[in-house]
């Protein structure tokens, strides 16, 4: 059974590893695009994942199966400084190879629910 939940701060390094794997996979698929991320860039994302554990406008959700993280989604709320209302956006979504297709769908569904 898969559980979708907000990340815990101590899980940010694990999600960082999943993010690095996702970037590497994209780089292999599209070598002409020279896709890469530096260690400093990964540090920045790890901080972003940590903030997603508690910040009201940042959401990092993980999919957990058998006590292992098998996917994540990163989303954020944006506020206009001059206009009323809010917007929400899913920034990143990744699951491990072989994960059930429903894991990604469940991550997106919960991210949208929390953005609302």
C-alpha cells in the first residue's frame, strides 16, 4: 500500500537523491540538451524540500511504500503582490522506475488538493 504524505525534514536527503536520479535520467534521454545539476544546485533543492515540510506556500509530498520513498512531488502557492487571489503550480514530479502508475497520479491529486 502506498501512503502519500508531507515530507519530514530528515527525509530531504533521500528526496535529493531521487531528484538527482531524475535529472540524470533526463540527461541520458536528451544528451543534446546538456541537462545537468551541480552539487550546489542539489543543495538548494534539498533546502527547498526541507521547507516543503512546514512552509505554508511550499509543498513537498512523498509516496511511501514499505517504509521506502518511491516518489515525490514539489508544488508551491504563488501570491501576486498587486492582485487578489492565489495560484498554485506543480514544479516537479518523479517516481522510481517500476513504481505503480497510480503513485504519480496519487501524488498529483494530493498536491492539487493541498494547493486548493
